[in-house]
């Protein structure tokens, strides 16, 4: 039997709740299938750990993760620790050294979930946003001088390298090519940001020559928000910088009905380090401990993880079970306007999985 080694990092807040729920679903899936299993190691890396020891994870944390086939991550962030410390202390401290440069964010309207967009049919919003995940505005370059003085200065420098831009644009063209519509939109702000973003435009035009069967166009990020709302049908695969895609993917999640269902994969496409799978929503301390977090985003990201691990049929089975459950409004958590609990949704997905092969 093929065993997949999974590192589970619940992190903070509802991250722990949804990762635990997801592990029970993965167990049920493996038990049902019988061809593969999961060897899960759980890590307590979190803000709690930071408060106790001064570190979110051990110094060699990222290196420890190399021993795994994939990482399942919940969320990091707490109300009483500045967000830039939690982000750089855990999530980016994993993604950057393991070079998970392709962040993939699919958006669809799942059955039973209503979009705030009027008159848009379910099959008219089916996007994948590819977020550059290693440099750009999140490169970490910059600093502060003359702190506290009237002449204080702070800089955040965006870094765009030819290697970094080319590899993400090539990844996006390949992904677009593998999807039925073969349609890619390259998002920049190359009118105002006249260096790095112009480099993106140039590299996109060059890489496009290797993908003659992909139809592609360019959008400025501000106009892109209008197009996502007014003409969602005109989009399929989208590639953008780290920050632009961060913002666009929140808009995409809202347009699909709830951030509670939006998944993401931080991929190391070459596979020289594990990839990391997580829900897009954060730690949501306002609902932590209440048992009402929507686990669907984590289940969906687990389906992406299964695909990545080469278990495509299991991924499809899990996705089908998720969609059976979302189709039933009685199984919607409060973020979707319902009253269901995390446990009810989890049990229902497991029941749907069991039903599938009967
Ligand atoms: C995301 C999140 C993070 C980001 C936050 C939590 C720092 O918004 O994954 O989209 O900006 O990358
Ligand atoms: Mg975000």
C-alpha cells in the first residue's frame, strides 16, 4: 500500500479545528480506497508556541518538512501578536525556503452556494488564480530608518527577477493549456509600475510563443476587478504578482459565495521540496472554539493535495463528496448563512464518501 507522509500544522484559531476535521476525512477516504494511506505527523507550530518559546517553529522547521510528501496547513495569526510577525515567523518561513513559488487558487461556485453576483450561472465562474509566491511585494526587502523621528522613512521594495517571473508565467501558461478553455489573463500594473511590471509584460509575450494554443490577454489590476465582477465568464486562468493576486483572490472568494470554501496550494512544481495546502481564510478568532468553522476550504485543498500526490481518482471522489454536501443548505455553516457545525459538515462528507463506493 502506498503511504503518503503528511505534515499537519493546524497553527492558530480555527486552523486547528479545520485541519483536525480534514484528517478524519482523509482517514475515511483512505479506508474506503484501500490502495493508499496517510502517515500523519502533527506539529504544534503556532502563535502559542511563539509565546512560550519565542519561536513559531524550530530553527530547522522548514528543513524538517523536507522529509514529508506534503504539508497540510491551517492558519496562522492571533489578535495579540502583530500580523507581520506571524506571517514571517511561520507561513513565509516555510514557503520561501522550500521554494513553493506557485500559489494556486481555484474559484468556482459550488452547488448550493449563492454568489453575490446577480444573474451569473454556476458554470460561468470557474477560475484559477496563479499567485507568484516567492518574490514581488513579499520579497522582504526594505527597512526603516530614523525610527520615531519626524524624518522617519520606511521602504518595501518589490523584487522581480527574470527567473522568478518567467517560471510563474510558464507555470500559468501550462495550467491554462491543461484546462478546457485554454485561456490566460496576465495581470500587471505596467502603466504605473514601469520597471518590474514591464518586465512581466515582456516575459509574458516571450513565453506565450511556446504556447500557441493558449489564448492570452493582459489586464491592469484595477480594471481586472471590474472585469471579474462585470464579465466573470470572460476569465479562466489568471496570473498575477504576489500582492495583486492576494487581493484578487479575496475578491474571487467573495464572488464565489464565501471565503470559507476557498482553498489554496503552495506548490513547488518541480517537486524538489514538499508543497503546502491550506484554506485561504485565516485563523478567525471571532469564531474559534465555537465549532462552526467551515471545513470545506480545507477539504477542497486536501483534494488538491491528493491530486498533487498522484491520487487523482481519490481527489475526484473527495470533491464529489464535498459538492454533495454543499448542495444541501441544511449543511451550510454560518459563513454561508446556515446553522450547521464543523462536525456536521465533516460527518456528512464522510457519509457521502462511504456512499460513493457502495
Ligand atoms: C493569503 C493571506 C496572507 C497573505 C496573509 C494571512 C498574510 O491573505 O494567503 O491570501 O497575504 O499572503
Ligand atoms: Mg489574502
